């Protein structure tokens, strides 16, 4: 993008080379076996990538959401599973701790998350509440120096492998009575439930978190009680921007492979790229990718400007985040499907990675806000109260 700084470009190249060297050789096997590239997190910690959004005073890189989106795109172009686990660790857990926790909480958790020693995750979705986030049933009640938490979270990225989780729970009877807690693996009454077997993102472990009279020290509550809804909504916005980066990475690689195949593959004594129908699929895919890339990085830049200049820009950035997520997710799925079609029988086999790209891309239309919910958000921004009539 035209507004990338020299630091952004350096980060882009660093993560691109890391992905090719450390992720590419392993992803096919990990996808097949539903494994997890644990070593990648140690290396990303060494490179400083895990702390992309953490302030320098807290040990991080002190960069912005444009930088975080760059990381997601470059990881996603090679290994969308590790990109997704990175997002859960860095954006949904570590970034929230660095943004909203007190100094003692930061000192306890940030160093181990920055280094990759600990894997982090976030718990919001429940068996009975996905799009209706405020309909959560998990409850926390203070008893002396502890909170007792009961309930469960589901579809949690990094759930089966995580060491700490940034969890939302109800602490009152009102809809907005939501508080946040940092849960450590090993807390009494806390366990991880079953690991899900999935269509795509198979090398990013997904599972359940179960709280049965879980004892959480009072010191592990983040901010004041019942003050977490505004934090949660801001978290969803930055998640939508950065997860759009993963969609961009998937689509970019699918286009590159399909384009090269169209040059190399011959039918009727000429490259299939000479046929108009193949050209149409490739050119539409390239144009849609570039449009979504501009939209996504504009949303990221608006988000960063909003943090600097005030609420009104942030409100606009929130709507732009929804638009970027909506279009990028649909684009990545369709582009991957078109790549499979161009490769024909080879595209349907695992000799080429485009079938994995398609399986991974579909999640981008579901996680971090379904297409349907995103359309509602955009409509409300455009129409105001009329959209709720």
C-alpha cells in the first residue's frame, strides 16, 4: 500500500521470509494430522512479531494495526492456520492485556506471551451465544478474594494448547454487566474440553473451555466490574481488520498458483491462460483482491488514526472494519474456488494447496462476525434507527 512506512515494508519482508522458511515446509503435514506449529511461536517471539501491538514500554514493538494486518496477510499467504492462532494469541489476548490490564497484571503475563513461552487465547463464544455475544451465560460471582466462575466457552482458537485465556463473563443481571478475567491453565475448576475436528484451519487447534466453580483470584479481574462491553466491542473491530489480512493472504497465494498454472498447463496445444474464460476468472480474482486489500488497509489506517484523534474516526473505522471483513472473507472463498476450477482435477487433489486455501477461507465468512451480522452492522451505520425498525 502507498502509505506503508519503511518499518512496515521491513516487517512485511521479515514475516514473508519467516513464513516461507518456517511454516511452508510443515503446513501440509500439520493440516493432514490436525497438529500445531508450536515452534513457530518461539521464533515469532524471537523476531518480536508477537508484540506487534504492544507498547515499547511494555516490551513490545509498539507498532500499529496496519503492521498487525501485514503480519496476518503474510502468515496467511503460507499457513492460514498459524495466522489464525497468531491472531488469537496476539490480537485477542496479548493486545487486550497490554491495553486494559494494570501494571502488575502486565508484568506477570506480557513477558511470557511476548516470548512465545505461553500461548494465549480469548473466550467469548458459547454453545448458546455466538452472534449474540451479550447473551452469554457464563457467570462470575465474587466470594472473598476470589471469583467463582461457572459456564463454558466454545470454538475457542488455541483452546486445546493455550496457557492463559482472556475470558468474558456476566457479573450481574443486566445485559451489559460483563467483566473480564485472565484464566490460567491449572486454575481449580477450569479445564479444556474436547478438541474439534474441522473442515479447514486444521493446524489451528479449536476447543472448549469449561468452568465448574472455577476459582479465579480477585487480582485476575481486568479493570472494574461490569466495564468490559466497550473493551469487547473494540476488540471485535481490531479482530475484523486483522482477520481480513488472513483472507488477503489466502487469496493472494491462490491467485499466484492459478496464474502460474494457467501459463504452464497446455490444452489443445496452447496454454490454458490463452482461453478467455480462464482470463476472466484470473482478472476478476486479481481485481477483487486488490479492492479488498485497499479496503482492509484503509480500515486499519482509520483505526490507527482514530486512536490518535478521537471517537468519531473510530466510529467510522468500526463500520469500515465490518465492510473489510465482509468483502475479504467472501473474496477469499470465491478466489480459492476459482483457483480449484482453473487447476481442474489437480486443484481437487492435495498435490496443490488450493483445496486447503478454500477450506481455510470459508472460516473467514463465519468467525469474528458472520457475513449476516456484518451486514447488520453496516446497515445500522448507514441507516441508523431505521435499520432496527
